[in-house]
C-alpha cells in the first residue's frame, strides 16, 4: 500500500472522527465493570463505521441510499438515545428499558453504539464521497483498510481515557449526566447544522 495513501487516510480519519473519542469514553465508562460491555461497544463502533463506509463507497460509485437532504435527520438517532438515557438517569433505573428489561448484561448495546456512530458520521459521508470518487479502486481500498484499523485505535483510546483514575472517577460520578447531554447536543448539532426542519 502506498505510504502516501496511509498518511492521507490516517489524517482524514483523525480529522473527521476526533469527537468520537469523547463519545466512546462515555460509552466505556457506562459499561465499566459489566461483562461483555467492551465487546459490544467495539462491535457497535465497527457496525456504525462500516455503515458509514458502505454508504460513502456506494455514493462514490453513484448510488444514493441516503439523499443528501436526509443526512441532517440522522441527528434524530442520538437525540432519541440521549432522551432515553436522560429518562433512565432521572428515574434511577440504571439501564432498564421501558419494559423493565436490561439490555444484555448492562452497559450500552452494540446497536445503540452503532446508531450513534452512524448518525455522528453523516458529515463524514459528505467528506469521504468526493475523496473516494477521485481516488480510484486501489486507493479507496487503502482508505477503507486504514479507516477500519484506526477504528480499533479509537476504541482503545476511548477505553484508555475511560480507565484513567482521574477521568474514571469523573465519568463514574458524572457519566450518567454527561452521556445524555452529549448525545442530545450531538443530535441537535447534526439537525441544526444540516438545516433539518428548516432550522
């Protein structure tokens, strides 16, 4: 693989995904001490990012699964998850859903993480499409491989920050408040920046 492509892909991934480290840290803090939680978070991050890449690659070849005017409405996903998390934190149910069932064995579920990752990546799609469209098949494959490798690095960084004693104490104390706030703010930001609902 061309070293120039590796560097370009790493830079593009870093610039477009820097905000994911905070969200991943909050997810890892929420799942701390719960068996299987880290695996679900990593799986969800990969599912969500694979969805972003699939849409970007398809769009680079001319397919449009998501028309551009629909992208801002992806903000409804983290907004809804943030409202749900806020209700759970407010009622003190500690992860119980409306039916009183726990998602898996505690902590965030893979589909929840995937939904937030995909929604947060709506703007990434807009950046990746022109790059992929002009890169050619070989270079685009290089971008995809580097991106998928860096998802693992991002998950490791999120977990690292969530387990630092000072950060872990803060997230343990305030994470139940921060996660809903971050998800709601992210949802609103996506909606407003994209001009959804005429905002």
